[in-house]
């Protein structure tokens, strides 16, 4: 997630790759790898809002699922906070050029003070799951969970509120290099 706006708004999503965790890294340049970075998810909404960011990537079969926050305003000027999803083929070495927007995976209630979602695939259940904080930075903050069979359409799931510290935010799920958990 990055922006060229000094106010930390109007974010876009960039990607770089490497064969080693320590680099060197090749940045996506809009048509291939290397050179000056270009976002592969470009925010095109209200320039005074957060924009796009906080990606989660999951590989399932030959499909790469890219989940990302979209914080904007609707046509009436009311704030929206969504987790959107795009897909690409893992067989395409230049996959950022062939992303297919799949839609809104999670549409959050802004009045609940939600945070970004982190998405993983649970092999044992054959499901995608997502978590995000509700009432972030608040004394009654808790974790909201979502589930999906297809990785595109998510619905709320159960998750207890016990044993959580107040004021939590930006929760996530640890996974492997393909975005899976066992």
C-alpha cells in the first residue's frame, strides 16, 4: 500500500517479486517486472479518502485471489469500506496485467468502526475465511469473521469475543506462502 499524496490518502496497491526473501526485488512497472513501480490496483475514487490497500493474496489451484481494502464514498457522499477481490491466473508470469475484478467480497458497516480484512484459505474446511476488527481502537473492540466457499462471496461467521484485549486493531491470520492455513 502506498501513495504519492503526502497526507496518506488516495492509496494504491503495488507489488514486487523475488526468488529470495532478502531480494533483490523486481517491481511491477505496468507491463512487466523491473524499473519504476506502477500500481497494479489503482484507486480511482474520491481523492480525499484512504483509497485502496492492505492486500491479502491467496493461491488456490491455478487462481490467484487478491483481496484489498477499498475505502471511498458512495454517490451520496457517505463513507464505504469494502474488501474487494480480483483474480488472475498463476500460469501467467505477468499476472498483474491480466487481473479480473470479481466484485465486493465484503461490504462493511462503517458505523461499526471496522478495519481491513485479512483473508486465508483453510484446506481442512475447503473454505476461505476473513477476519477484521470491529470498533477498532475502542475499549470494546472485537474480531469479526467471514467465510466463503468460492472466494468471491463472503458471509458473516461466528467468532467469540472472549479473551480479547481492548483497543485492538489491524488483526490478521498467519498462513503459508500461498495464503493457506492448516
